[in-house]
C-alpha cells in the first residue's frame, strides 16, 4: 500500500464528489450506513453537503484518508451533544473504498478520530455497527467495549432487518 494521509475534510467540489462516490459504492456493496440501495447521487450529495456544513459549524469533524489525490476512506466524529454530555463524541460513517479494504485504512481513520476527540477534551467515544457484516471485529481490536445488541434496528441497504451492536471506549484524561 502506498502512503495514506489522514486529513480533516472541507467542502470543495472534488472532495464532495469523492465522498458521494464512496457513499454510493458503500451502500451498493451492502454497507449499513443509514441509506438504502440504490442511493441516488442527489441524496448522497445532500447528505455530504449537510455533513460538511455541520463540520463548518464545529458540530462534527469529517476525516478523510487520501492516497495521493484519491479519497479512499472517511469517518465522521460527531461532537454536537446536549450540555450535559460535553465529554463524549460519537463515531459515524466509517467507510473505505472497496478496492482499499483490508489495508488498515479504517484503523488509521479510527485512531485519528480518537486522537482528535481527546484533543477536543472528549473522554468517551460511542458508536454502533450492524450485527450482520458490520465492523465489530475492528472496533474490538481497537479497544471498544460491546454494551449490547438491539435486534431489528435498521433495514439493510438491499432489504431485510439487521440488529445493531453498541460500543463505547474511554479515551484521553478521565474526569
């Protein structure tokens, strides 16, 4: 694998187009990231436009893994929580391009998100992943603790229900 650089993503036409392509590819391949197949380009653009706008407001950070000029992975760190939860952040929309899976990109993105969360004073990370074909093995290797499973939580992109697994991890300095 060539050099991968993790960077905070900002809104520009090329980045938006790359994010849209990745989301459509992920959903078509059965990735459970809140969308149904087929995912229209317009819906994917709307999602990423809203996400990057929220990032500009400081409500989240969207990280990207770049291999040269190609965006090959992304993860979002959600930061906008009620005033009684300023210590936590949530991991969302972890994706890697199909041709780049199994090369450590998701692990690199997760470690970068964790570091960023700790730098922002967060001491607890939470996330969920689909029971079927989710990334539970990755999260457990990265030190996340399984809290439990909620059955029939969401529809899979190609139909049928899947449960979700809820994970957490303490990070940074404890309060």
